[in-house]
C-alpha cells in the first residue's frame, strides 16, 4: 500500500497559501505550482465558470503546454462527461476512459490521469480544480476527502476576491462622485 500523496500537510499548505495571499491571480498561480511541486504530477489548473457561456475558463495553470491549455472551449456538460461536473471526477487512466472532451490532446500532452473537483459555494459551481498526472493514478478515499476540503476552501477564497473587487469598485465610484460634488 502506497502512502497518500494528498494528506493533511498539503491541506495545511493550501490553507496557509489562501490565508496569506492578497491577489486572486497570485493565489491561483501559487496553488497550481504548489500542487504540481508537492504531488510530483504533470500539471494543475484552476478554472472559473463563465455562467453566460457555461464554459470553464482558465484562471491559472502549471506544468501544461500552451497548446493543451488552449485546446478549445471547456464546456461544463461535456468536459469529463458528467452532468454539470457537480461531483468529483477521477479518471485513473485516460487511455481506458471515454469521458474526456479532448482525448487526443490529453494523449499528446502525456496526460494519463485527471482528477477534477468542482469548486463551489453554497451548492453553486463557480469553477474547477484539475490535477493531471503522467501516470495512471488511483486516488484513495482519504485523498478525495482532502481534495474536497481544498476545493471548497478555494470556492470561499474565489468568492472573497470577487466581493473584495466589487467593494473596491463601489468605493472608487463613491469617492469619484463625492469629489464631483465638492
């Protein structure tokens, strides 16, 4: 039996990164690099959902080629074929799966396994966390629990940054209006 790659120490690293970062772009980049380095995997991506187009848009990635990242739109209902990606999807071996939207691109990239977790807040999907491995990968039940905790925490962080950005915009608008009236 092999030791879990995804353990409480990785959860702690992710939580510390989220707590100490003050920029959404920096956070997403640090997290993808952290996953690749700590897990020794091929790549990692964090996506945000564009509700108008129902597409997952790349917020950050590490370890993946531009060709793979820009392979085409990632449609929620077609990407890793599961209704709206509301549940974690673990493709242990891409060569034995028919659930990929772009199977040839995955093969060309050297991706053999994909672990995908929805990033949600209050039951609403707002993005996805994807981990890519160059080898077949069996994820344990304990690792699934840890990934779910990290994905939920990422959802809270994404909402925080969206709210902080909105508040900053409101503040700037109020200041602008105030300066006009004085």
